[in-house]
C-alpha cells in the first residue's frame, strides 16, 4: 500500500492522497486550496470556482464519501484520504446513473453548478438510496443554480434513485 503523508519544506507541502482512484503526489504551497490543487496541479477542471466563500457549492467534491467545499479547504487536509471529483464518476460513453438522469431530465442549463450538485446527490444516494423529496432538497440546499433548473435537478435525483432501486444502475 502507498505510504501517504505530508512533508513540509520551506512553506510547501508534498501531499499524497487518492483522487478518483489514482494516487497522485503534489507539491504545493502550504495554503493552497484543494480546489486549486485539483484544477491547477492535477488538471481536473470539472470542479468549479464559484464564490470562494462556501456559499454556492460549485466547488463541492467528496472526501471519503462526504461532500466538502474545495474552495476553502486546504489541500493538506486530504492527506491519506480519498477525494472524488466529477471526473471520477462516469465517462461520456458510460455516464454514472446520476449523470444519465441529469441528461434525461435536462437538469442543466449552463452546467456550471452541476458537478457539485451531482456529487452531493451521490453522497445522499450512497447514504440513503430511497430519499424523500424533502431529503433531496435538504441535501442540495447549499447549492445555487442561477439558471433556475431546481425542479429538474430534484427530478433527476429522484430518477437516479428510482433507477438504482430497480437495479438498473
């Protein structure tokens, strides 16, 4: 097994963690955010910068299966942990059931917010495969969609939950 750790030297950190099943090691300044590390050092552009203040949810990723804001989280805090970004879910040829449900429901308009929303929805469905509409709304409450596709987003999560329960996922 890969030895994971943080080595500090002259204001920099060497960080080893799992991202979408691979184990990169990056050397970044100590105060580098997880978002900046993912985008600028690992080339994972699906995680978006929105507000930088934990107010919009566009930067949401999963750390050990839990949704977290990557914009304010320092990269060193994920040492030895597992991070999932939108790139870790599916592919264009084989989308994850949530991604397919979002396509089927036409839940995205501009799509800027969707990577964070889909990851929060994945965390919800992993913990609760049969969420009520109210539970879906609560799980996605911290996400802003300025296009106003909230109803289609909720329907997409409901569709994904239903599809998974029927064993089609």
